[in-house]
């Protein structure tokens, strides 16, 4: 390693130490708290099998919320990403759209859930609306960044024959950015399933409602049943995502023929 890299590493370590002091991060408190973690871990093993039926049903409800929220959010985010791309629009178009998207991303999904619970009441509908809003802000940003990385040569070639902007988007931009979009959809669905498990904290439905309430009353054994179901569901979703990525994304990136 060079002296310059050693200096950079030293500066980073120094910054970490200083910032840790400012936020009261004390390793001694962590070590002293380990016995409490062992107590919770022991209570988590006291699983009540009779709750699995409720857990599976609520997990299915959570997956429904995440699926609807992801699909609707992506459907809204995709056209917005077209307007936010700098290589497709003037600054008078993309700048205000980006401001709107930044404003949407400012609030995490749980704050959107609180807002929609106030608007439409407790239940899964508020959770779906919160997921939609977060998905719009997140996917639109990722997608317009992907659009801006599209190779300019095919865009210039198609533009030179006098096609409309819609045709340019339809025949060049969308096909070139499609692998990125599919990857974003898979990631957002996976994320939204996990996030839906937290929205129950504010009464937005899903399996998180049970997890939060059992933890609130220190019934860790009952909460463990629902957390175990979430773990199984997430592992299955990860496995399916890998298969989809291998079939459609990896093959397309390597120039292989993809059959849909």
C-alpha cells in the first residue's frame, strides 16, 4: 500500500472514531448488553406451532401488498423516469420532475404509511399506497439514471432518420434499459416484502402487525413464529429472483438469445 492510501485509511478511521464519540457509540455498552440478547434468543426458541396458520395467511397478505404496490409503483415510475432523463428532455422538463421525485423519496415508506392511515384508515390499503409512493420515488431515480447511460450511438442513428421521441423511446431507450428495469422490479419487490413487515407498526396491515404487537408485549416466542415465516418467504423470493435474473438479465448481458 502506498503512503497516500495509508493516509486516506487513517483519516477514515479517525473520522469513524470522532463520529462514533458524537453519537455515544460505546463498545462497552454493547458487550454488557450481550447477556440480554441471549435471554431474548432463548425466548425466541419457545415457538407456538398453533400460530403458523395465522402467520402464513398474514404473510400471503403481505406478499399481495408488496406485489400490488410494486407493479403499480413501477407503472407510474417508468413514464416519470422518461421525463426525468437528461438525454431525452430539456432542463425545463427534467428539473421539475426530479424535484418531485426527490420530494417523494424524502419520506420513507413508514411515514407514507402514517399519512395514508390518517387518510384511509387502518388496514392493508394504507400499506399498499405507502409502498406505491416509495416505489415511485426509488424506481424512477434508478431508471432515469439507467436511461442516461444508454449508448448514444444507436440513439443518434435512429434520431437521424427523423423518428419521433416516442419511437426513439420505444425502439431504443426501452430495449436498452430493459435489463436494468427488470432488475429494479425484482429488487423492489424483495424490498417491499421486507418493508411491509414493518408497516404493521403504524397499523398498515400485513404480517408486521402481529410481529410488532407480540414484541411490544415481550411475547418473543409468538413473534418468532411470524419472523420464521418471513424468513422462509424471503428465501423463496430470493431463489425465484436468482432464477429470473439468470434467465433474462444475465443472458441478455452476455449477448445470448432470450426467449420470453
